[in-house]
C-alpha cells in the first residue's frame, strides 16, 4: 500500500520565466495585465501586476491559475462543458474561485502538471495569448535543458 505520492511543482525560476513571457506578450499587444502562476496544488507561486492593469483583475488572474491547476485543462474549455450539462453548470458556477472563461492554462513538463498560469486584463483572446506565451516558454526551456544534457 502506498502512503504517499510524488508531486511535481513549478520552481520559482519557472514561475518567473512564465510571468516574464506573459508580460512581454502583453506589452507587444499594448495591454496591461495581471499574471499569476500557481503550483500543481493551486497555490500561488508567482504574481505580477503591470502598472495600469485593472485592480479587479488581480483576483481573476489568480483564480484562473487556480482553476487551470485544479482541473488540469484550459479555463476556456469550461464554456463547452457547461453548455452541455445544466446540472454541472448550476453546481460548478456556484463554487468560489472557479473561472469558466479563457486566460488560464495548465503548465505541463514531460506531460505532467506542474502548475498553471492565469492572465487577466485584456480581452479573453488577449489573456489567452499572454498565458500561452508563458506556457510555451516553459515548455521550450524544458526542451533546451534536455538538449543540453544530451550533448
């Protein structure tokens, strides 16, 4: 009988990398965002509010990361799931901190959840693009680190 399991979580360096890439994308889009990174348990691992980003978006970004970490899939996928199941829609939307629109993405390394990123401050599409920039740079850093080990 197992009495514990190993859980991988994002490092502070990984969280900082994700935040930086998300903010760089926001600057390219000409928007100010709040970006949060949660570890695989949904705990806040990093946060940054760009000057001028909406204050109410602080909690939304954190909750997007929390939702994506807790379920392991993008927050944008909730819309289709909730449309097809009224009981799920009525029940889950009552849960505090659940965000059912885009801007939250799980962060995977070697196909294992290590955390999630949540972005709020732009349109849903802009938030998603900024979150994707952060998730992509984390994946790319894993590939580069693995390539360096093989040399």
